[in-house]
C-alpha cells in the first residue's frame, strides 16, 4: 500500500528528518542506471518534460516510486524525442522496496538546480495569488522546501508542471482529497499561471 496519510485535511507523508546530512558523494545503487537515461546521473533535468529529482527529499521520492509501482499515476513515458516509450510503473514495480529506498536516498543526496527557462512574469504574479489562496498550506515557501514532504515545485520545467497539474485535475494521478478539491477546479489558464509562478520561484 502507498504509505501516505492524511490528517486534518493536510497530507502527512512522514516524519521530518532534521539535521541529516546529504550524501552527495555516495555511490549510486546499481538500479540507478535505469534512471540516468532520463534523469541524468546528477538528477538534474535537461528536458522540459522531465523533473529534476536531485535533492527532492528521500521520503517524498520513495513515496513517488511507490505510487508508480502501484500504477497510481500515468505510467507511460512516450513524450521524449529519440527515445523509446518507457512503462515506469512496470520498471519501478519490478524493484524491491529496499532498492527503491536506496534510489530515493541517493537522489535526495544530490544538489537541486533550477531548470533554465523563460518565465512569464504576468502569469507568475497570477500564479502567486493562486498559490497563496490554495497551495501554500502544503507547498510551503513557494514550493521551495523539502521538509514539508511535498517535493520541490520551484524551478521545475514549466511543461512538466503543466502536465502534472492537468493529470491531477483529471484524476490521473493520486492526490489527497484536500488537494483534489483545489486541482479539480483549476482552469487551463490557472494551471499555466501556477506553472510559471513555481518555475520562477527562487530557491
């Protein structure tokens, strides 16, 4: 089962681990070779369709791997140029839990870098207001923090953010009920605004 819990309408993904040092120099698990083709060895995206997973928080990353393993988000990656489609659910589902945990720990130990992209400042200002009204309870500090176990939204590629927000809105990706109430009401314009806001948020 997915180890995700909801309390008082707020997603609780696990205990916050404070003061733990990152392991940027740790050796990558052998299974990481299956990740490098899309996410690169440093976990930093060079594609507008792929998120950066470096430094995202090991608990968040492990839960995302579990969500894939349980087919609770879209499985097929078929939007990458010059690469064959990949069924991420099948790929990750074949990994034992301890391997998924090791992958999460490895990528969390790497340094996050924002994706280099232009941001529409008018849309970003609109997105800032939407974030403050609907998202800030869980995605604290403009989506820049990992301690809230919600992953880093700031600095992610705009096309990736847009696609995932649409997946949430359309019920294609698992989300807590409190988040679903917000995403189901989003218009395409509001999704573009949020994506530009997060993309330009300073880390």
